[in-house]
C-alpha cells in the first residue's frame, strides 16, 4: 500500500521534496492545500506545477473519507458514519459546546474521533467491541475525520450551519470514538501531532482529550510525550471487583497498576485527569461505590464525569433512573469530589461509540 499524504509530517515532506529537488516553499503550498483548504484532489492544487502534482499522485494516495450515513439529533449533535478505502466503517460525532465537559467556556464544538475499526478490549457494555477488532486506523484516517467534518460543515447552507460565521467548526477533539486509542499508539500520536501543528489543523494540545480503558504502560509512555494532551480514564468501577465484571482489561492492568500509572502521569504533567464513570443500573450505581470512587479521585487529583449508560441493542445493561444518577452525583460532591453528571447529548442518535457502525453493518449483512 502506498503511503497517504496526510500521514506525513512537515519534516518528512521536506525531506522527500529535497530528494526531488523541489524548493521548501512547495511544501508550504502543499500543506496549505491539505489542511487549510482541505483539497480533495491533486488537480485542485493549482499553484503546484503539473509535474509535481503528477509525482505526488504517483507516490502517495490522497484518501478522502466517504460519508456513508449521517444522523443529527434535535440538539444538533451530528453523527457521521464514514466508509474507508477498504470498505470498513468508522464513526465521528460532532457535539456542540458544553462548557462543563472538558474545556473552557469559549469552546464551541467537540469532535469525537475513532482510532480503530472495532475494538479488542471487549468491555461488556460497549458496542464498539461487540464484533471484535478489525484493524488500526492509519494516521491519515484519524486526521481525515476532522478534515471531512470541516468539509461537510463548509458545504452546509448558512441557515443550517452550526456556526455560520466560523471558518472552522472543530475546536476540541476527544479521542473517544471506536477503538482503544492507546492500542494504536504510534499512529495516534503522529495524527495528533499533525492535527496540533500550526501547519496542520492547528488545534491546541490542551483541547485534545485522549480516553483510555486503562492501558497502564501506554499511560506512562504518554506522560513523557512533549505534547500536553488531556487524559481521561474509562474507570466505570472503583474496585477491582466491579471493574473485573465489566472490563476484561482490568485483569491485565488491575486498579493498583492503573492508578499507579495515572499518579505518575499526573506528577509528570501536573495536569488534572478525568475519570469517566458510566452509571449502569445494578452494576456500579449503588451509593456504596461513591466512597472508593471518591478516595481514588482525590488521590489522583481527578474530576469525575458521570455518564448515564446509553442502551446498546442486544446487551442486557440498563441506565439507572434519573433520581439514582442524581443521588450518586450528590453523594460524590458531598465527599468533596468535583463531579459532573453528563446528560448524554445525542442519546437519541445512537451516540455511544460504535452503535451506528454496528447497526449499519448488521443491516448490510441482513440485506445480503
Ligand atoms: N477505548 C477508549 C475510548 C473509546 S470509548 C475507552 O474505553 O476509553 C469512549 C467512552 O464511551 C468510554 O468511556 C466508554 O466506556 C464509553 N461507552 C462505551 N459504551 C457506552 C455506552 N453504551 N454508554 C455510555 N458510554 C459508553
Ligand atoms: Fe474498547 Fe473503549 Fe469500548 Fe472498551 S469502552 S470496548 S476499550 S472502545
């Protein structure tokens, strides 16, 4: 498979252009076409000499994500199902501003992106892992999710557009779509470098949140990366007993290892970690759980995001009643923990990761 142009950094392109005897300013022009103008063909890059465009086309692919399906909720959360070059499906979700979530009040839109096709970790409650893991996404496939949403946004008629005046719609990224990002570590970091770079998508590292189910060694590795990403841990249980029931990854990296890695991360980065805690009826929503959760959160200087479970077709788990969620939230706050209870946006559009893909693949299989 030839390399895709959007999986290369500026330095790599400069090295290649040098061997071709092309001046460095041509790289600047190329990057402008790719990331500022979000060009979809080599032909469109009109200020590059034809011969250079030909050489680029012979050497690299310029893959564009195809929009297979889109759903939009009433609150304007938009869910995109993309088809990749090999026919596989992945999802990205565009979520309008919610200042209490991961960023500051000025943040406008967050794009939730995928890093793998399927997931190998098989958390019992999650749609992404139901059909197992297919493959890692390439760097360009991670990067393209942002560009493709920006292209979609730019093509909207003004009245329908989310932010009619803004040139860019995505100013926050959460790596919380399908897949375990830290299991595709190298491609993830390179993609985020490109998305962060001033010559790339220009999204601040502090506006990028990586979510992991708890791969302790990779959390330690992430701690020494120069970029200041935010880190979220999918905790969902404050004891090994609860976690073992719903997250097989906990057998490999039990809580003492996971929290040890988080502590190191916190020390090196000096940044607050977020603990994600899905509330699932009868599994982890009893008030007894708030004590170990509070102890853990305080030890890690972490805040807690409570998320009522989103029903997944074919799985037995259910969301607790609103009062149960509210009581759990209040009990945590009483224990001096910073906690938010997230009223799931886009719950009516299969917003939990992997659900739209699963539905589409099952529909396709049935129609065969
Ligand atoms: N693999 C990574 C990132 C993708 S999952 C991780 O596990 O952190 C993103 C988040 O969605 C995780 O916190 C995951 O536990 C949560 N999630 C998965 N299925 C869900 C569901 N049905 N309802 C609510 N949250 C869900
Ligand atoms: Fe994979 Fe995350 Fe879903 Fe677990 S919650 S199966 S790690 S995507």
